[in-house]
């Protein structure tokens, strides 16, 4: 993964930074200014003046996360960096993605970023990881790898999940790309490697996972027989203290179930186990 996501050191740039490398617009601004400084073109103070941004403290406050870049600032910086039309369009969406806190809007904006070919090619790992968390079939395939299901032909595997052979092969490609599986001879096997998502998209992908599985839970109510599923719930009034206690008990219970059943030697099916706790009514301001 590109270290531009996490480094706090100021790198020396010998080439003009590409905006398509970034998921954080502040890092792009910082690195481009450093690039200009390395070429002896601008100091931070001179850049602020040339760009028409007023005091150099304005840029510093943006880089420190104390101010946000508005529409006027976006135009000025795009011109000062001499961004091409496509770069400026991407830069605008990137800023919206960083600033927006609404889960649905953030998801929409990330998908919009992925429509830029240059970004998607550079961030293929993030794009594939996003696909993994957004598609229940990919998650199911990963869990089915060590089972008898993996011995079926590709057409049989696809049919069991309502996928074409081409879609199945693409699913295996994604799982391999994010290092969850690899080929051992001619057989797919799980890898012990883990994949890491950038901080900017980690929570987004987890939300996508929960949305996807919540939809499957709703479908199961009408599609699956009561004997093959379990839907239970209670509605209770809780203090914040007891709610924290309940959340911890749920977490501990899920961990216990994972340890108890994860090593099942003869699984018959892949299941999704959900426990849900969410507020219905705020009783106090």
C-alpha cells in the first residue's frame, strides 16, 4: 500500500504528485506544496499569495484539519496547481468524499471516485476490497473454500450461488487480489495473510458489509423456512451503563461462538450469524 496514506513525514518529490494517488485531499495539497518547494518554485507563504488564499495560516489550518477547503479555495488551488480538467473534477469529488459524514452519501461518493479510471487502476486493492464487503457472494465463497463445495466444477459452483462462470472467476480474482486465497496447484486455498484497508475507507467498507447482511436477513424472513433460520429479538429500556454492558456481552458471545464453531470439520452449509442492537427512541436529551 502506498505510504502516502499514513506517513507523517514530509517526503521529497522528484515528480509531480498525481491527485489520483490519494484518498485524503489534505495529503495531496501538502505533498504538492512540498513538490513545488523542492523545485524552488514556492514557499508555503509565497504559494498562499500566488494562489490568492490570503494568509499562509489558511493553508496550515487546512492541512492540520482545523479548516475545510471551500468551493472558492478549491478553484484557487486547482488553478495554482495547474490541474487538468479531469484532475480538478476528481479533486472536487475527493474533497466531498472527505468532508461528507453521511454514510449513504459517502458510499455514493466513493463509487463516484471509482469511476475515474486512473484512480481505480492505482487503487485496485481498495476497489476489490470494497467489492468484497459489498457482495455477500464473495464473502460466502471465501468461507466455502475449505469445504466440499470447492471440489465442484465452476459451473456447479456458480449455479449454487446464482452466478455465471465468468462472474465466479471474477470473484476468485478479487479474493486472490486482496490476498484472501491463492492457488495451490489447481485448487483454491485460503491464505493466512490479511488485507488492510486505508483509514479513509475502513468504516465505509464495514458499513457496506452490515448493510449487505441486513438485506440478506430480511430476504431470509420470507424465503427460508423457520427450521432453517432463527430470528429473535427483545425491546427493552436501558441506561447508558447497561447498554455498554450489553454491547460487551454481545461481543464476548460472538467471540465465543467463533471459537466454538470456526473449526467445524464437516460443515453442511455457510450461514450468517447476526446479533443486532440499535436505538429506537431517545428518552433523554
